[in-house]
């Protein structure tokens, strides 16, 4: 069972929280279906990275990068979208 749930406000804070959990931590972005999917078993710490502003879609030399909190609608409306 998950013991701690955090909402870090900086990337550094998110990394520090994860490091303290010694491998029994996960990052989520919203996690609206997390409980239903039962992914949390065996984790002590969950950190919701929504507040970090990782919502962008960027094209780089290696390909495309989607932020952890990129809304589905933004993806659908981008040139990557299916519609």
C-alpha cells in the first residue's frame, strides 16, 4: 500500500522524494486511473508531477518529447494527433 503521496513543486524536489524511497517510488501525472489499475502495489511513495508544468510537446533532433502532464487534447490537436 502506498504510504506517502506528494505534489512536488520543483523537479529537484521530485527527484529527492524519489531517492528517499529507495526504489519503491513512482512519478504520476494526475493519476486519475491509478487506483483502479492497481499499479500502486509495492510502492511506498507516489509523487504527482502535475505542478511541475511538464505539459509541452517539443520536437528535438532525436524525435518528439511529450511532457508527463501533456493533456490528451493537446496531443490530439498537435501535428501528432490522430484527428
